[in-house]
C-alpha cells in the first residue's frame, strides 16, 4: 500500500537491520507512513513485546482469542507461528483438564447395583411411563397407627409400620382396580389373579424389592411379621431369587427421608408403582375450615401401554380415599 513501505533497507535505521517486523507497526508520519523513528521505537521495546516470531494473521487471531503467543507451539521447526498453530492453542484450552487421580477412586459395582441399573434402564427404554400425583389427608391414618402402637405394645406384639399399612390398603385398592395389577406382553395383557406386592428396601449393597405375596389374604399382623423377615433377609443378603420375583405391583416409600412427591420407576414387568412421600402437618381445608392436618403426597407411575390415564387416576384416587378413611379398607 502506498506510503506504508519500510523506511530504509539493510542500512542504518532500517527495519531489516534492526530485525523489526514493520508490518505490525503503526506509522507516525504523514498519511500514516512508517518512518525511521517508528522502527527505532519498536526496536527499543522489542525485547518486552516482540519476542515471538509470528505471521500477522496469527498475531491478530491470538489477540482476538486472548492467547499469549509465547505459549504457542510452532508446528514447523525453526519457522514462524502460523494461523494453524494459534488455532491449535485455542482448541487445547477448551479440553478439560485431566482429573486428579489422587482425588478420585473407583468403587466397583455390586451385583445388586448392576442388576438395578440394568432393570431401571430397561424399564426406561421399554415402557411408556406416566406419573400422576395427588395429596391425601393422612390424619386418621396417623391416629390409627398410634392406636395400633399402643395396643400392640401392651401385648408385646410388633407394631405395624406405616409401610405395612400402605401395603395392606394398596392391596385393597388393587382388588378394586385389577387393571393396575397386570403386565404387558406382545400377545396381550397379563391379568394377575393374585396380588403380590414388592416393596423397596435400602441395603448396603443397593436397592432391593422383596415381594410380599397374597397381600389381601393377610392380616396386618401377618404383614408386619413377614415384611420384618424380608427386610432382615434383604439387608443380610440371604434372600433367594424366589423372594425377589413374581411381584405384580410395587410400593416405594421415601417419607422417612423427608421427601414429598417423586417419580418412581416401574419395576418390570409390572404395570405400575406407587411412590409415597412423608407425612407432614400443614394447613388444609377440612369440613369447610382451614385447619392443621397430616398430609401425604402419593405418586403413581404407570405404563400407558397397559392402562390409560383415567383408570390409573381412579386407582390413585381410591388409594387416596383409603389413606384418608382407613375404615374403608379395614372393613373391606
């Protein structure tokens, strides 16, 4: 470009003699021409700011990206830093730093964790899950358990847990809504005549779901005794496969962990699973007045291939009614 050429050549004061890259200089002469004083000023400060040999394009790209040319590796030995060298430096900054091996450790999967992962992933892939949530007034249920606690304790009997009560009332609701007690198959729906309910148990090895069989035929005392035995067996890892298979429905209770509503995952090949949250005292409308009531969230995940939303909603509403009015299933 006219008026931008280098002042002098190899002679005194020339850019070539002083080893100054005049193409990156800003001229102070008329019309922006680079003059001798510009070259000499650049030569004086070169040790501080011009210590890297790079093409003008590479310099501009580095400046835009905030890359220090001193940190750029030259791909051509003995050559100038090219555009591709700066691009490689920019790309390397985007790579995650290697993990500090001393700060991590590998915990091998337990057999139960592997089975759980496989079954949960398969459930997610092969079902059409939908979750419905409602809230039930558990005030009378809480009073019922308190009565059972006092009565059973006086007689030296094991006190039913809330989970034992939920298993019993869920079985009664399943008898009212048998579509939820079924499974999908490519040949048709499998309608189960018996109600076998699995219930989630936390163990050191992972989550397990032993099955309580023929729940409608069992008394609350029998359920309490059998679930205690199944829980102990699960936590000691001495349950056989038969105790873990054959369930037609599952109940999972996270209330003891302070959880309200959640989205449980269907336990294949079952059609649905009921999730139960914590019982918490809070304001609610009861008989036309706002009063403190014991409330609990209920979450039903069902396979939409097996059952539609309306039947699933009716089942969940029945569970809600049974939680709110225990007399309904106690006398069924």
